C-alpha cells in the first residue's frame, strides 16, 4: 500500500505473477514512432491515436513550463517589495498539486495507448524474437515533431518498461536493439537494396533506383527485422561501415 502525498489517495499495489505464454514462432521487426506507437514489418500501424495523446501531453508540459517561469519571475520581483503577495503567488500559483494531477492524466492516457499497442502486437504476431532499434532514436523523431524533451524521455522509459514486461509474459528472450543504421533509407526489395537519403521523404519511401514505393515506417521495420540475421552488420558495426556494406551489396546485385 502506498500513500500518495499530493493525491490525497491511497494506491494498492498487488504483486501477482502475470500469466505467461509460450514463445511463438515468428521473427518480427518494429519501428517505434511518435505518431503511432509502432509499425511492424507487415505494415500494420498500432494505435495511431497515440500521436495526439503525446502531442497534448507535450503541449501541456511546455505551456506549464512557460507559465511557471513567468510566475517565478513575478515571485522574485515581489519578494522584497510585497512579501505577502510573493507568498501568495508561491502558495497558490506555484504549488505542484494541481500540476501533478493534470500531468498524471496525460501520462495515463499515453501509457494506455502504449499498452494497447504492444498488447495487440504481441497477441497478433506471437513473435519468438523482436527486432527493434535503439530507443534513443526516438528523441530525434520527437524533435522533428517539436515534442518536449521531458515527454520524449518519459516515452522511452514507458516503452522500455512495457517491452520488458511483455517479453517476460510472452517468453521472449530479448537480444537487445539491433543496429538500425540506414534502415529508413535502404530499399527493402531483395533484388535492389539501394541506400540513399533521398529514398525517404517524410512518411513516403520511394527508391531512387528501382522505383519501389511504400510507407517509410513499414520499410524501416522490414529492414530492422533483416538486421536480426545479418552476419556482417552487427550491433558494433560503425555507421560508415554499414553504408559501405550496403552499397557493396547493391553493386554486387547489379554487377
Ligand atoms: Zn529499390
């Protein structure tokens, strides 16, 4: 039992071993996102509602941060001139109770989206192993959308926790993140494999060599999955070396 000081509530934590399932057969690749929670190598997008939840949480955090900064400035200005007013600002406007309550609601909303996405993915795919990129890449994706740094940090933690938990429930041994270098720029067609920054334009992937067109996240998830069995490109292969290997493969295909 945990007493939450600023919620005036009591939370009861039940520690019960979750029901576990035997591992499935499949290998699956996922691309984590900031619009939907994830896209898998079949092209399915899980919980596209997530983007809005994350955006609103981020807006709330950024807006609150700005307002609080202004109030702190007002507090400092009045500290000597009008200590009574300063004290009131401190107590009524700079308290943390209300802020925490609102924030908790946003967090619960996002957590719910993450849970639902991963549950659906594990249930539908029943993977034996999951290929995924290093979670730090999510920061770049969040930055592109202008999401708050705090929210992005929180998101990585929430996803890591969910992934760990469900890997346990579905008896999956997690090999850790694969090397995802150039997975969003490489043509997934077996006979092609051309790597080029121009292949990707926002959500759209269009191979500059063979003309293959597809959803960029789907392409990334497919390539991430391919890295599971890649003998040459391992977790430790440097970025530049990855590109050299990919180009070598393309030119071998087209000799
Ligand atoms: Zn191609």
